[in-house]
């Protein structure tokens, strides 16, 4: 949070009677605990104390931080008066939720009035407008393309206005992908998402038989960039598989991706994990954070006794297998051995 946002959040707790606050509890609620955030928080509380809007209950009892603040203080009743014309505010009520502004006169600033007036004018003509990116709409309405990414979302919360009403949506950041030579987007059937760049190029050069498109996930980046899939394919229905490292982070990426885009029906590329298990004797130490619920969910998706056994063994021994074990040299040999074993 910035200085003004912290100040607004503290002010929002003012009531018609004085309110007892613990400054440490309030700090944890409003800041991320960093030194910079505490500096801003200290400045806000100090200004309120100096202005008489807060009063220390026991001045010598501090929060133990440097510089210190009184541990407990009274937040005095609001002295704000309504700044906006009540009738002008009521005229916006057919499209904007004005109840918050009626309860919190401290929100009634000149800048806020400009913002909600622009929202209202847009909403009156929204049916005639087309969907554009969030950044384009922010620039149009507020003169700042990053308005919603820099604290402006609070305006939507206060007014009850949604991005859908503003005829805008977050567009997917383009990801790198490779099509099987001779394949057009309209004929794509099988899609493979891989976690790492090296393995992406391996897949690009070898192109598994059932895959028409390989997508470079870029680790956790795919969790947001997968939105681009819907820009390429307005109608889904592809067989989409995911392959990542055999480690806690790789399992987490897959599970979050699947949960975030359930309509895409993303599945595990089980044969790739099976091939990667060939290198279990060469597994490397893993210091990643482990979440048991991720392991259980991943095993439920995998449902292959052999591969599940390797996954559990790696997990218990704090080891991992990077998908880069499968290269343009090694992977064909592994695939050949697996197919021969299947034929026997």
C-alpha cells in the first residue's frame, strides 16, 4: 500500500464514537511487514496523533519497533463533513453503488468525484462500446493505463463496478509456441505445455506423435499467460497435456494451471513423466517447499503405479528430476526402450 491508501484505510475505521486500536495489529492488517511499509505506516499514525485524530492510551507502552509508536491508541470520532452535493451523488445511484460514499465521507474527495463521474458517463453508453484491454480502458477513463494495477482497483470495490461492465478484460500475454511443420492453427488437435526452455526446444525438434503444438510455459509464467490460448483458439476442445519438472514446484504449477482454467481440461503428459523416471538414479537434491496436498492431488492425476512410486520416493528423499534429462539425444532412446517394453 502507498501512503494515501494506508491513511484512507485507517480513516475508514473511524466511527461516531472513539475506537480503541492496537497499532501492531493494525500494521499487520494494512502492510506487508517490510521496512518501507512500516515507514509509511509510522508516518500516517504520527500525523494522526499530531492532528489529534488519534490519542495514545499509554504513551510509554510502545510497539517495540524503531521508530516506535504507542502500542494502543484511541481513534477519535470522524470530523469529516460531506463534501459532495448529496443530490448529485444520488443521481449516480442507478449505475453506481453510492452507499460506501454515504457511510465514508472521507472518501468524498475532488479526485474521487472525477473518477466516479467518468465511470458513470461510460456506463451510460457501455452498450455501444466494444471490449478492449484493461490498459486501454484505464487510459481512456483515467489518463493512466496502469490505473488498476497501481491501487485503482479500490475504486471498483467502492462503486461495485466490474471490468465486465467497463467492457474490458485482461488479455493473455503471448507465450512462445511451435506448430508441427505443415500444420495450421485450425487443424491443431494435441497441445503440449512444457515448463522449461531447453525441453521446449527438444520437443520442438522431435515433436511427439500426438502433438501438433508445443507451448513454452516458462515456469509459473504460464499460470497467467495461458489466457493467450483463448485469443488463439476462441473455441477450446483440444487435448492439452502438461509436462514439468518432477519436483514440488512443478507439481504446483500444473495443479494451479488446471484449477485456474478448468474449461481447458489440462491433463498430465503421463508418458513424458514415465520417460523421465528412467533417470531416477540421477535425481538431484531438492530444497523446495513441499505441500502434502499438492503431492496427493498430483498422484491422483497421475494414476500410474510405477510413476507414482518414483514421485513418492523423490518426495520423501528430497530429490528432484529436471525435465532436461530428456534431450534430443537421450529421449529417443528412452522412448524406444519404453515401446519395446510395452510390446513384450
